[in-house]
């Protein structure tokens, strides 16, 4: 059998020289044309239009429409002079139909999407719609509820494996043992990615050390030892290094004004204060025992909130405690249930988006990103809690993290 190859020469023709085939059975909806145009803008023009010597289009009608959307004057073409009229008509059908006969390996496709997401790539440019991305990346949706094991946290090791400066890759997520107030550390973590959303639970002036509870016999706390940097509440140096527009910052109620002032100083405007209504009180030395915890919802001045949530949500979030099975035992001082971090992610980011967490702690935001098909870029100063976050993610996903 002899197969005749198409000409190697690619010519540039004025778009007006091309004539769409009047009986082209392949339709192109405006949304598809917009996606083709976005793809061409990102990847350049990779597949020439196939035409007859007279300029009648054989294949590439959608690309021509996209070229018009982009305002292009010339298009690359290959002239197929060796085809008869009947062959041209048949090829128009075959060119479109044969690609539809192929299938997808969803497992491999999901791996590719996760890798692209970890690189901060805009997954909408793959041509997959939001529903397909949700399915392939495992988005749960706001009302799906807690996933078994998502709030389980390993004990911090006595001798950590992680060393300062270590970078861990956890699937599509990145975790750096570094300082969120140091520009070079943030640049290394993000590696060119610009996440528009920050969801964080920083150490905030609680001077947390559960040993006093053990000593007075209130109850036994399972994890003792102070959290690094928990003597402060103003983290404006960290906020200033965040390149995005939207921030959710959990904080202690007594430090609300300090945290708000630090966000404003970094160029953010306070939009709302979210209240996590806990199912039970937290024992303290105070006259009143705390049974709630607030978070500031802030948007950079002049920016939008990238809102993805419903329009009937309120500022009161009734969410069970992450440690509710431990009889008041505590984790990383004030560990949040994953749902506290998942709701901001679902409300203010799209599937495949990057989320920044400058104070990772035990890795709660990483798990929230894992369950919603986002990529978390997390920083943690304490090597012990880097180990906790890595082990937690490995247990939850059944996969292995890689230290670079």
C-alpha cells in the first residue's frame, strides 16, 4: 500500500481568502469557539487549516472562527491538492468523527491534571469543563460533608525527618519548611505560581502550652509543647508577600483588631468576619469559656473576591471540632477541622486553582485542597509539623510524598 503524505509546506493566507464549506455538518457553539481561542492564545497556532487549492476549508472551521475572535489577519494553511472532491467531503466527516471514537484513561488523565494544577496551570485551557474537572480532581461540593479520616492528625515526632529548607511535593501540593515572612522562601515555594486565595490559621498570641491543663488535672492533652511564634498576632510581613487578592485568616477573638489592622496595612479591605460556632466550649482560665472562633474575610483593595459560592450563605458556620473524639485533647494549639478551610476554598476558587497557606501547621489546608481538587502551596516553620503534615497527607491519600 502506498500512502501519499500531505505537502510539508505551510503557507500563510489572509483569512478573507478562505471559504467555509457550505455544507459543513460540524457545529461550533460560541463557548467552544471561545475555548479554541483561549487555547490558541496560550499554545499558539499548532494545527494549520486544511484547504483546497481554491481556498475552500476542508478542516479547521473552528480554528478560523477563533482566529476571527482573536483578530488575526493571516492563518497557516496546508493546501491538499491530491484529494478529489469526494475525498474532501469524506475527510471533513472523518477528521471530526475519528477523534470522537477514542476514549480516556481517567486515572492517567487525573494524574496529568493534578500535575498541571500543582504547577499552577489554568486547567480551563485543557478544554475540560467545570463538571469534568470536578469529577476528575475529586471535588466534593459544599454539602458533601466530612470525609472519613480527614481530621486525623499524627503525633509530632521527637526527632523530625524534615530539615529547615526542605521542600516536599505531595501530589499536586507543595510544602516548604521555611518562613512565610522571608521573600526568598515564599518565592521558592510558589515557583512562579500566583495563587489568588490565601486560607490560613496562623499562630496568634495564645502562648499555647497544654501542659498546664495536665498539671491541674483538668483533662489530659495529647500534644504538649509550645507552637513556634505563637506570641504574636500581627503577621503583616507574611500578608505583604502573598501575591493574590483574597484572604481568610482565622484568629483569636481578643486579637481581632490587631489581625484586621495587619491585613489593612498590607493592602486588604475587610469584607466580613466569619464565626466558627464550636459544638462545645474550650476550657480556659478566663471568666468566660470560648465557644467560637473568628476569621477575617478580606479582599485586596481594588480587587474582586472571585466569588464561587451561593448567595444565601451566612457568617455563622456550625462545624464540629476536629478533636471532638479526644476528650478536649488539642492539636497544634488550635487545629481547625478541615471543613473550616474547605468552605473558603470552595467559595472563592475554581477547581484546579492554587491556594496559599503561609502557616501550614498540621496540614489542614493541604487536606482541604486535596478534597476539593485544588493545589495547596504551604509553608511551615517547624520541621516537626512539616513531618506531621506529610504523614497526614500520606495516610489520607495512600500516596507517597517526595522530598526535593
